[in-house]
């Protein structure tokens, strides 16, 4: 199967397409064929070597957190073959190998069946960067959010900023404020329905919040940016407000005026997913899936890349600052029925009898992928090869 793996820390170029064995599920695991997987800043942090070695598995590492796929070997998981599932990403690509590959073996408790009304792409967009789940847990579990309160979540194009804007609205926020680094992104966000977006090229964050709230400030700040915005983000709190440090897209260091915490009786909290019990996180995920099935919001997808272009996708996320989520798809490489290989060594025989799967650049010969496909002339005419973005981005 096709996978992405790196053997040393470094730049985007260490993310290399490789041939990997299809995993053999352990008892209680299901084998899942990935359709979409997610690209997040955490993948970049680990790959670049900016995370302490004690916090991730020894190299080599297959990156990738949350993903979406189809059960092809249920085993003793209790799931039926063909069940579409969300694969939860906690620890994947960091403490264990991740989802940037065509197949994963996973236990049932890490898989959530999806309703037919939620497409694979929309579910992957919901999961990418975990922004929606982060916002939901931070608001409901950490700060005791109440309907009618106001929220600031800087970075409308990012996972936390966009996720918070959509989740807080569903929880009854009176106002959700975000930011954009320039006029074009601010206008695009407003056109997409995010009404209160501060254009930081035209006014400072603190001034914009004061303008929108008539000088009161906001009850909650969910900060996935930090860095140069830290001082104004904390300074934008209302009396008794809560600042939640979630991420550091703008940098890990910033300054603040401690009187913004002291005189306002405010509090600052650090956020991590492992703060919550499995039952709480599972309930949060299910709530978000239910909301997605009810079309309460629509996660924005900026771009979908083929799995083999993972390095390009990671660069686009980190340097292109896209408006929306960045996804990887295996749909063009993992089509067709799954055929379990006869042994644990190498791929199954192809229709021509050749057991070797050779790569030419980053593409497979059409009959040499691990899920064997009988490519007839009629099927090629009906389903021509095309970029995953040609009709989905």
C-alpha cells in the first residue's frame, strides 16, 4: 500500500511516498481503508523536530491524525464490512503511526460509524485540526460557557478560529469574533457567513473587539494563534472572562499585561485533549457528528491533495495560510475491492502475475495497487484518472 513516512526530522522533503505492508488486524481490530485523512499543524511540529523526543515515538513515523474510511475486514470489532467510519486521531502520527496511508488497523472504540447524510469529505473537514471538538470541549468543559456570552477566537481561516465560530454559535453565543490577517481573507470570511471578523491590516485586535462589543470585551477567548496577538487577546477579556490557550500558530512567545488578568478577575487555562475522559470526548464527537448530519454548519475545505503529495499539502497548510481545512485523499489509489494478501510478505499477485509493485514517480501502475482492481477499457472510460481536486475543491 501507499504510505507517507519520514526517517529523520527536517523540512517538507523528508515526507516521502513509500510502499508499506497492509497491516494485519489484532483481535478486536478492524481493517479500514482510508478515503480521506487530515493535515494539521501538529504533523508539522513533530516532523520538524520541534517536539520533545519523549513526546513522540522513535523515528520513523507515519504522520496523520484523524481520518475517514471504510471497514474492509471487520474481524471481531463488531462492525459490519462496508461501514463508513471516522477514525479518531488522538496520539496518531505522534505516539503511534498515523493515517497517511491507504489502510489502518484500529480498535472499535476509536471508530465512529457515520450516518449516510455525512459525506467522507465533510467528516474529514470536521476532524482536521480538531478545531470543532476543541472549541466544544473548551467551552462546555473548561469555562462553563452559557448562552448569551461572547467569544473571541482569532484566526478565522484556521481550525480553532473557524471551529469556534461555528460551535459557539450552536451553543448560543451572542457574538463570535475572529480575525483575518488581510482584507481579502476578512471579506471572504464575511461572505461565508462569519459576520464579526476583524481585519488586522486595518485595526489592532483590541480596538476591533472594543468596537464590536461597545467597550465591554468578550467573555471567552479561545486562542489558537498566540504570539504577537497574545497581549491584545488577553486584553480583550471582559470582567470575569476566561482565556484558553489552545495553540501557537503565531508563535510560542508573546507578552501580556498581567493587570488584564488581575483587575478583571480573569483566568487563564491551558488546553490539551488528554484533560478529558474518553467518555467526555466520545460524547463531544458524537454531538458534532449529529450537528453535521443536521446541516447546522458546514466545515470549509480549502484544498484536497492526493496522498502522494503530502509534502505539498503540508507546505500549503503552513505557508499558504488557507481559508479552511487541508485534506489528503487516497480515493484514486485505493479504489476497488480489498484482497487480503496470502502472506505477510509483499503485495498480492497482480492480474499479470507480477508480485512486484513498482513506483514511477509518485504514481502506481494501474493494476499494481494493493487493493487489486480489474481495469477494463470500459471502466477506464467511465472513471478516468483525474486530480482529486478537479471536482471537489
